[in-house]
């Protein structure tokens, strides 16, 4: 059985939803993204592992860029061709993770 595609959001819907997720922004690739700053590389890796568990539980996986103490997440729903509520749901959950 195939999963129903999430509805792609309009530009005005994206603008409204971005106001609900602090520090997330729309990038030039049509994704929402945020850079999280942590206390060092081990903490960044712990954060990435926490994101991975959340993403797997939602079956929605971000692009992740890891730097020494920074983790950038970028979200879009590829099978829907753009940003959907699935992206904002995962962004909201990522914002609840502790930054150590």
C-alpha cells in the first residue's frame, strides 16, 4: 500500500508556518533550514543522532550538514515537490531537542 502524498504548501502558508518555528528560514533551494550551535563536536553528533531518531519515527528525513559545533538541517518533502506540513512538524520537534 502506498502512502498518500502530503500537500505542498503555498508561499503564504510557508510564510505563516515559519513564524511558528524560531530561527528557521526559507533557503534558495526551496527548503526550510536552521543551523543549531552546540558546545563541540561530540555534542553535535549527539544532536544529529537525536534528529535521526525523530526523523526515522516520522519517516521524514532532513538533509544534514555537520560542522565542528554546528548542525544545519534542511527540510523539504521530495515526493510532494516542495515544503509540506511534514517539514514543519519535524522542524518543531528538532527545536525541542536540547542543545548541549
